């Protein structure tokens, strides 16, 4: 007999949510607050995946709470405690909250407003009661999310692995040119690297969102730069394998040397200046070479120029990243 559905899992967030909700109800009840269970509901809605999102959500809920209390108090005191007046409140409250980017605060604060709706009259003690329910729940959500995993060591290892794979792929490009390895397999390796970088970006983003102070975007910026480069590398490879290498040894010798130079110097802190000079020298050599005599030669030359321009962009992206990261 299967008790739990397939995929059933009690994760860290679930445990934190249970703790926050239970403590919120317990503390609210201990303080003698009315509607203590509402604090538990708000706590459930306030526990998110990261510190930053929990902090932002809590801040929005408190600001939105003030708007909800002021608006509902005015409407109920002027027009009466009636469900139609509550509907009027929602017609104003929901669009304003959405426009201010506080959509996640609509449900919990609307629930708190219902407490004002059913009250005989709105008093200072009632408003304080609602504020404390909100504050207790939001505070506990932030406290249980204070201890979050640090992914920096994993990200550092992933950055080194990305550099290793890029070096290896550039080294293998010369084999592609000599038809020594199967090209489809090589493109699969490029796709694997692309997927690995995108997965690493997800981890880097989560790591950023779990830090509330300091510059924590280093790995994210680095991997974003490499994600752009791998797209260019794929384009370079796709153009390269379309070229007929037969009798083109002299044309491709300088390009092979450039690929080897990139492979040998591929590192996080290399600004790429020497590679940019080398690339420009190859472009100058091609421009000074004898003009193509046949259509096939012209197509080869055009693709070579295209590859070199992509490599220039590839190196420039790294150069710009190194300069910006030092500012």
C-alpha cells in the first residue's frame, strides 16, 4: 500500500515553514493576540527559497499592511462594516498592490482586513493586534531562513571546470580542422558545456540571493560572461566544420596557432590583449593575401573572416569582463 505519492519529499524549506508557522501561532497565542492562527498562515506564505526574497517579501508585506489598514479603516468607518464595502476595498487594494510590485502581500493582508470587517468597531488595540500578527510571522520567516547553504566553494570548482573544458575544446578545434575527430560528437561536447554553464548560473543566482551584504555577484558575472562566450564558440565551430580543408593547409596554419594560443592562455584573469593583437595580425595577413580565384576559395576566405570576427568578439567579451571586475 502506497501511503505517500511518488516524489514525496520533506525538504529543508518544508521543515523551516513548519517551524515558523508553529512558533508564530504559539507566540501570538502566548501574547494573547486575537486570531493567533492567522500568524501561522502568514508565516507559511512568508518563507521563501532565499534570504533576499524572504527579506523583500517581508518588507513588502509590512508596507502593504499599512496601506491596507489605512484604506480599510477609512472605508469601514465612513461607509460601514459590510461585505460590499469590503469588495470596494479589494477593488482599490488589489490593483494598487499589483502596480507597486507587492502582489505576494495581497492575500495575507486581505485576510487581516477581514478581522476589521467583522469587528464591531476599529480600535487602536485591534490595529496593533493585526500589526503584531504580521510582524511576528514575517520575523520568524526571516529567522528560520537566516542559515542558508553557501555555494561559493562549489561555484569556484565549477568555474575551474568551465575553464578546463574551454581550453580542451579550443585544443580540439585543430583536430576538427584536420578531420581527426567526428564533428557531431564535438558539437555535443559544446552543448554539454553550454548546459553546464547554465546550471552553474542557477546555483550562482541562488548564492547571490542568500547574501544580504557585500559584493556577491562575482561568480554570477563570470558565468554570465562564459555563457555568452560559449554561444560564440558554438557559432565558430558550426562555421568551421562547413569549410572544405582540402589544400588549405597554409590558410589555416595561423588559425590553428591562434586556437592553440587561446587554449594555452585561457584563464579567469587573462585580459586577452595579446590574443587580440594576434587575431588582428591574422586578419591583416588575410587582407594582404592574394585575392581568391574561384568561388570555393572566396567562400573559404569569407568564412575565415567571419570566424576571426567572432573570435575578436569572444576575446573582447573577456577583456571587458576583466576590466569591469577590477573597477
